[in-house]
C-alpha cells in the first residue's frame, strides 16, 4: 500500500512510524520534518500528505503534529479526505469501520512505541462497514465535500 506520512517535528515516534510502515511492506512517502528541506508547518505538510490520498497518489496517509489536532484539521480541509485523530486502537478501528477514514492523525506527544503499533494494527485490520447507516453517513460527508449539505 502507498502511504503518505507527514510530521511537523522530527520526533522519535515519527521516525518509528516510517520504519514501522516500511517494515510492514508499505511504500512510504514523507513530508514535513521527515523530508529534508520540506516545509515543516503542520498545516502545510499535513495538507500535502492528505492531497496525495485525494489525488490517488497514495492509498492512505498518516499525519502527525504535537497533539495531532492541527494535523487532522488540515487534512480534513482536503476534499475527499476523512482524517481521524486516534489515540488508541479502538478509535482507530472505529474510524476505519464506521467512518471509512483514509487518513490517520497521531499525536507526537502522546503516542508511545507500543501504542503506535497497536493503533497501526487496528487501523490496517479495520475495513469499512457495509451497514446502510454507516454508508449513508460517509455519503453525507462526500456531499459536504462538494458543498451540498442536504441529503
């Protein structure tokens, strides 16, 4: 799988994230502090990683900043992106299942190495729900991306 990764700071957990993804056999493209000379502002590097998902150049993305909040907000500004800030494996599973999230947002401050692995395990094991209500909610998000709010 092609995964775009961004971080606004070169933190150990960010480097571990890239290493872990590559170790799982994924093709990783890096942005921000993980890519020498790149713009490290969370709003910029998160948007660049998310844009690769929206444009089909990446299958998914993982965006990181100190809390994960800014990275998730920036990624969610890109039409077609459903970024979820996940601080645990249960949330990561739910984000994939119920929200069909295609971008994982992580906190560089709160995510330990063992927790990172648990979150990634749940994220990659999760699959989008086929439940009609869940599908309808994702469809509504797609309408919002197109500027339509009515069902």
